[in-house]
């Protein structure tokens, strides 16, 4: 894995690790610009999955035979590797599940149902992904708590003054997205955590769009809980991570029950296994966890600072190119102050139509409300088109996107 120089990626070398990028559709080479939904997976991560199934395949924490012992060690080591990647203290603070959504639900049910009640408040933002917004909304209905939303301003930034007004001594949880998957806004999560803690509230950070694209240190930001998914960071689908401060996870009761998460069971009572296993009921995502650890190695070999610099440079370039056209409305902050994505609305062309036309040119983008329907309602649009970038994308692919949009204009003129 190579970086050509400290400030730029050897993108052509990186692309060799992703054979899928060589695919062609109707004679056009694929330009994959849907990385905020799912990134592609490099050969070495695919190899890690195949190696597990070919040489180590067995259930973990159940057998005394050699294969089970090897699988158990590899799976436990994967927790340690992921903990290192995000700055956690160790495996006790890292719970594997199937995605970010499950991580949010774990906290909402295991902590929220026990701690929230009438008069309590959960504070979120208007840019939250449905995974958090819907979950806390429904938990509030079950418990009688109230949900409040901090405003997003006209430029796509979080109104921090409004958030400070909303967080009171009645607030029990502040749940905020680190990077907006629609706007590209990077929220000041350390500052938000400070606001929450000043009122003895907890802070949950949705890191689905940050961990793949920038260095993350959960201890430095002082998040109480932090969640992300493997499939957006060169890892496989079916694996997500919940980080929680050890003392909080110790205090929480599990909400999924079954095998592996128990210590002792009688006909009358059960006790729980130690962390993190008490939150991993049943057969866990073994191969996915091992492959996620490999993805962490892969990204660290590139350097997360380099990953961030490349993605943000492409987003700025795309913002500049799309800004050349008066019929394109770009959502979110300026080009030089956003994460690695650009969402936009092409006047007179529905996002779904734009996406289908772009597909004819082998340009893969996302169209819709991006699981942020309330945010789109606030912006006065039903949907938008999103181009999102990663380590293997190029300026030439951005140019291809811009050129393909001309076909949409002509068709709907």
C-alpha cells in the first residue's frame, strides 16, 4: 500500500486494490461516487474473509478444539484492533453488531428505556440520520421523554447557540451526527460533548460518516457513546461498532438475550458475561469482525490524515465544478469546509431522474432523501443527488459527473 508523497495519495496504485472499479457499463468505465452509502472493499479485506472461512471457520467462545480457539482469538483481537483505531481503551469498550443502526438501538433500549421518563429530554439536530432520529423518537414515545432539535442554519452549519439553549438540566442525552451524510457538515463534537456534560447529560456521536474519512479519537472528543459501520470504511457489510465508556456499559443491562452473552443460567435467573460479550448475543459477526480489523490496517497503512485530505479536496473540487452552473443548488457549507461529499439539486430534474441518467454514463451516485427526510423537508426539497468520494476517486471522475449532468439538462429542457 503506497502513498506517493505525504500530501497526496497514489490513487492509481490504490485503485489496483479494488478490481470492481474496472467494471464497464455500456462501454463506460465505472465512476463509483456512492461511498457515503457503501465503500468498495479492497482485495486484502476480501482475502481476510476468505482466509477465515478456508482455514479457521468455527464458532467462537464455545469450543475447546483448535479451530474454535483460533477463531476466538482472532475475533477478540479484532476488538482490540478496532479499539486502537478509534482511540478506545480496549476491547471492553467495543461492541460488535451488524451496523450503526443496531449500535444506536442498543444504547436506546439498554440505556434509554431504563433512564428516560416524563420530563427528561433528548436533544438532537435537524441533520440527524433516521437511524438516530427515528430511534430516539420512538424511545421517547415509550418513556414519555421529549425530543428537541437544534437548528441547521442557511449555510448548513449546526446552530451551536441554539443547541446550548436546548440543552438544560432536564437533558439526559445529546445525540449528534459527527458528519452529515447529506450536507457534508463536520460538527464540533468535542464542544457538543462539553455542552452535554456541563448539564450532566450523556453524548452519543453517530460516526458513520467520520470514521471512514478522518482520524477519530473517542477519548479526545469525550463521547460517551460512538457508533459506526464497517461497510463504509473498506470493510464488509454486516458489521458495526458501538463504543461506550466502560463504566456506562457495565451499568447497562443488555436488551438482546441468548447464547454467549450469559455467565450463569438457572431456571429462575441469569447473569451476564463480562464486557463486551454481554451485548453480543448469539453467534456474532465473526468473519466480518476479523475483516474489519484488516480494513483498519489497510486505512492506517494509507494514513487517515491522507484519507481525509484526499476526500475533502475532491469534495471541494466537485463543489467548485458544480458551482459553475446556475441551475444547480448545492446543499451544505462552502467547498473548503466540508467532508468528502456533495449533495445538490438540479433545477427541473428530479434527483431520481438525474441518478438514472448518470447511471447511463456509468456514474454511480445516490438519489433521494438520504435517510434525512426531515432535513430535506426543512430545505424545501423532496430529494437531492449526492456524490460522495473516497480514496480511489479522482478529479476526472468528478468531471465525468459534471459532463453527464448535461444529458439530464438536455432531456428535461
